[in-house]
């Protein structure tokens, strides 16, 4: 299974051997462990993911403004 992220920095940190961001260290380690435990999982950077998500967010905001409050 491929996991795509729109954060190249996070993907690079997960895929690298070291962690240079102490605040994210535990999260990065957990992500790496998840990938080791599930060898069919891979994580990659996908710029299109960000554009797609932004489009969905825009449409949800647009539609929700038409709903009664």
C-alpha cells in the first residue's frame, strides 16, 4: 500500500536514517516502525495530494455555506 503525503520534509525524515527534529522524533520513529512492521507499505511525496485535498476543502466549505445553521 502506498501512503502519500504532501509534506516532503516529513517523507524525507521518515525515509532517512536520522531524525534532526526533536519535536517529531517519536512520531517519525513510530512511522518507521509501522513501515518496518508492514513491508508492503511505502510512503512517498505527492504534490498532487495537496492540490487534491485543497480542492476538497474548498468544495466542502462552499457546500456547507448553503446548509442551514
